[in-house]
């Protein structure tokens, strides 16, 4: 099964080292993962190369085995390329059908490595509908250019998410749309982040209306309807508060 997977003959394969099988992009990372896996018994994913130069996604499990009085390393490799494509398709379907607007970004850094902007990688249809911005206007562009602003919005918060691998939740008001949004910012990959937008305009409007009504009710409960002056209830409440303050 190994020879069939990699495309080598028995003679060719026995002359190879593990680095001959690893894709150049994962050489150092895989070495670290392998050492960790041997110690902890974990499964890790990597990329391996076949004899013809093609590559495939591999799931690897490594453990030690004593054989003929010598310690050997046994590694089980599974080709998970098909499984990866199935997961990718599931992700794309979820991404496209989410009710929330989602944007995927990556930070853009200067020669010193300091982030100064972020590039828009992808948006889902809900984001286009919610914010009224067409996908073609955004994909591949820097935020400052895409949104026609002097500075990229919320850059400080986005840098924090990428640096600390944490999630930030916040609420914003967009005057151009006269809408309120709840935003979750989550790390995505090594240098990216995702922003998830939920339109909460109706909720915020209802909260504001409730505050106004509560204030009106409080005033009605504390004043005399005929004269408009403070009533006994207000007097007693105020007196109690003043007495407590005097005691302190």
C-alpha cells in the first residue's frame, strides 16, 4: 500500500529518507509535529510528495516499537486528500448559506513586519446583502481602498486578534446604513481573521424605545398628574436615599 501510494518500487523506496517524502513547505513544521506526536501519541496532518512530483495531504501517526532488540519508529500514513476536499466543500456550503455576514481577511505588513492594513480575501452572500457592497468591489483589495477610507477601520482590534489568537466581540453603528451590528472577530489561519456581522438594529431600536417608556413610566409614578409636582412616593424614596447618604 505504501509503494502504491508513493509510486516507488521497493528498491527505490528503501533508499529514501523521510525528508524525500515530505513536501518542502512542511519540512521543519512536520519534524516538530512528529516529535510531539511520538511523545504524546497524537495524530497530525502534513503534505507528502509522490515519485511523479505530485503531492497529497497525509494524516500521520507515529510511535516507537522495539524490534530485534532495537528501537524502531513506525509511522502510519493515510491519504486524506478526498476527505479534505469533502470538508472544504462542506465549509464552502456553510459559508455561502450563513445568515450572518462573514468576511475573511489577512493582515498586510510593511518591510519591518508591522501590520498597516488588511486585505479582503472572501465575503459571503449575506455580507453583500447586509452591507449592500458587491463582492467584486472587495476581493483582493486593501481595506482602506475597498471602503474608501484614509485608515483601515478597527485595525488595532484586528491585530490583537491575530497576535493573541483570541476572539473579540463588539457592537458598532454604521451611520451610512443607519444600522447597528454585533461583530465577532476570530483568528483565521496564521495571519488572518474573520469578522462575523449580525444586524441588531431592531434589537437596539427596541431597547431604546423601552428606555424611553421606562423613563416616562418612572416620571408618571413619581409626579402628581394634575400639578406635575413630585408626589409622596418620590418624597419618601428621596428622603430614604438622603438619610442613607447622611449616615455614610
